C-alpha cells in the first residue's frame, strides 16, 4: 500500500509537468491549428538563460522570472516573424517550419551554452517528507512543481474566463474571420497566445530540469511525453491536456514501479497508451469536434 | 414608401438615378473582385441609404457573398471603390469596419459555436470598451428566445435562434450600416417573417441602413425598399422593391418565383 502511494505521487509529479508541456501545445493548436514542434527547444533555450543567470550568481527566483519573460518574448517573436508567413497556408509548411526551428534552436543552444551536462538547481529540498516514521516521495520540490503548475493553470483560466482580452483570444482561436468582423485584432491575439503558450512551455522545461542535469537535448523525453499527453487529451482541449498529462504520468510510473525492467519499457508504454486511446476515441479523450462542426 | 427610382427594368448597367433627399450611407462604385482567374464581381455599383433596406438578389453563384465580403475587406477588389459616409474604405482593415459603423453578419451566420450566447454578444461589444448592461438587456428584450439560453453554448441553438443571436450581436456594435448575408437560409417561413419584421422596425425607428443579401427574393422584396439584382457578378437591374415584385419577366428570369 505504501509502495502504491509512493508510485502514485511520483506519477502525479511527473504527470503534471507533462500536462504543462501539453497545455503549451494545445494553446497554440487551438488558436492557429499549428503543432509547435519547436516548443521543446524554445523551453530549453529559456532554461539555459535561467542557468546562465544562476551561474552568474542570481537567485533561482530571479532566473525563473527572467526565463518566463524571455519565453513570452521568444514565443511572440516566433509567431510574428516565423509563423505569420505560413499561417493559414498548407499545413505541411507550418510543420516543416516548426521542425526546422526545433533543430535550429537546439543547435544554437549547443553553440552558445555548450553541450556538456550541467546541473540545474531546485529552490526546495528533494528529501521526502516523513509520515509516521517512513519517508514518502512527496518532497518540497514536488509540492513546488505541482503548486506552480496549478497556479499557472488557474491564472490562465482566469485570463480566459474573466477578462476582455481572454474573451478576444478565445473568439480569435475559434473563429478568426468572425472575430475580425467583430473588430477583434486577431493578429495581436495570436501573438499573445503564442507568447503565453511559450511561458507555460518554459515553466515545464524549468521544472523538469530542477534538481537534475541539463544539456541541449535534455527536453527530448518531455517533448515525447508532452505530445502523447496532448494527443490523449484531444489536442483541442486544455482540460484534456492536463488530464492527459496526469494519466500518462501515473501510467508510466506504474509501469516503472510494478513491471519487471519497467524503466526500459516506459517509452514503449507511452506509445501503447497513445495507440489504445486513439483506437477507442480517435479524436482523443476530450476532443470537441462535434461542437466545432456546428 | 420608396420613391420610384430612375432606371427602367433590365437596364444593362443598373445604376439608379438617385435622389437628393436621402443620405447615401454606403456607396459601391464599379467594384470588381476575382478568385484567381474567376471573376466573381464585375463592375458592381450600388448604394444603400439610411432608413432603407436594400435587397441584393440573385441565384446561387451570382456574387452576392463576394460583394459583401469585398465591402467589408475580407476580399480585396481588383477595381472599384467602397465609400462609407463619404470616406473611402476600400483599403481599410477588416477589423476597423465595425468601428467605422458597418457590421457584417456573414454567410452561415458566424455564431462562435464554442462560446456561450452571452459571450458571443460580449465579443460583439468588445471593440466599444465598456458597454452598459442595459444594452445587452435591450438585445435580450428584442429576442426573448435567446435570453433564456444566454448561458448555453451557442452550438446548442436552433437556426432561428442563431440568426437572432448574430443580428443582436451586430446591433450591439451600434452600426449605421448592417450587411446581412442570407439570413433566411434554412429557417422556417414563420421565423423568417418574424426576423424580417423586426428588421423593418429597427430600420424605421433608428434610420439604420441594411444591405440584405438573399436568394429568397420573395421574402426579401416584401420587406425591402430597393432591390438590386445580380447575375454572374453584374448588376442586371436596380429598382424599387414594389416594381421588381411586379415585373413578372424579371422574376422568372432571375429571381426564381
Ligand atoms: N473562395 C472562393 N474561391 C474561388 N471561387 C469562389 C470562392 N467563393 C466564391 N467563388 C466563386 O465566385 C462566384 C460568386 O460566388 P458567391 O459570391 O459565393 O455567390 P453567391 O453568394 O451569390 O452564391 C461563384 O462562381 C463562386 O463559385
Ligand atoms: Mg452566398
């Protein structure tokens, strides 16, 4: 029983990071119908910016804020300069552009920051809390991870639900032409959407790095799991992204914890889960294709 | 009602004589638009006056939708101009049109299905900044059926309710010119009569100018002051609605009733 709880907590902590990454993908997909393959390396870039600041003696929190802000700027810039020309064009063009960007940014990181492994700090301890004499894997760091993702999500929900700019962003995402006819400056909303998505992506990159090592490709497994989570959730649904990430995190943690040599099977398990979900519900668990068709 | 306009039926260019007593809010001059090699509009001229409903009629593919889309900037013309209240808006951005006093309800209604009824209305008022609750209440008073469903997702509405929603949303922009693309499409005759009747009241009470695109010529002419008949991207005739109604040859040839 204790073991089950432990494995579950580990799964949720990992899963919520997948959720954040998946959410970044979903925000962009919803507004521009583009899968941003560069999300991972964009997030990695901002993590390296944070690392550079920390190595220069700044506190973790300063580095965090600067990284998130530069994530926003990077996302907005990428939309304005690189994505805008291919928006609304053939889907393959956007795919190739974001894939190209993925490779380019990763190479740039290696050139600027080097390709060696560097340790990335975490602001809180990584020793588990004591419960009734035994140590559980719920650490201050995992509370920080879960808490920061939940706060970010709550802020996003508040933005979309309760503010005028959030309403304009949703209108632009669902129906660009109608929004324009109603006087919404759709271009600005898309830029803002890419910026915000990149902030969420950056957060996931910083969280997965915390207490571990970073190198130019350190995001690769998070990218894979984040994509799987987004697709499980339906790619169109923010709630789906969050649930998809948690499901995947838990499932992979159980595989790792209960199956013999499970750690070697984790990637395969992610694909199996993806295939099973798509067989049962081709649009993903939370797809809203019926609503969209109307 | 409408004074007799100068042109005789079936005139080739179709521009009206015009009268000095009415205000031409919207003027379209020699407008041509093309989709690649396909010319969808060919030198169309017409005007819409304050306090008038101007019906644009014609068969499927005549260029009615292209006309409205070119007026509001969604399609850029290859020739001609669009003048709103004396100002040339041919090159103005689509986003700026509501601010200039022109609202466009597009073909297929343009309900944002994923938003609630209330959110749809609020998007329509966004560009005006703070808009009082009384203005929303007025729309709901006008259309009690959508008032009951204000917190439902818009995709749950019936066709008639959707049409009411988008007209109400356009009214929240306080337009002087309202472009409507086939509002009657797919609606029961009773609902069409109700919506057109309400449109007439708004036009008479507030001096709104409506450019009403319709394939359903009989209903449209019954509510309109002036009719413009399009065929293959050209204006075939412009005349008062009652004259067009009485012209049997024209009705058979272009209006299908
Ligand atoms: N997006 C488009 N691309 C190419 N041709 C189009 C497009 N939209 C309309 N057309 C063509 O332009 C002509 C006018 O169409 P439209 O303005 O939709 O007519 P209506 O609204 O009167 O039915 C038709 O021949 C139609 O096939
Ligand atoms: Mg049409």
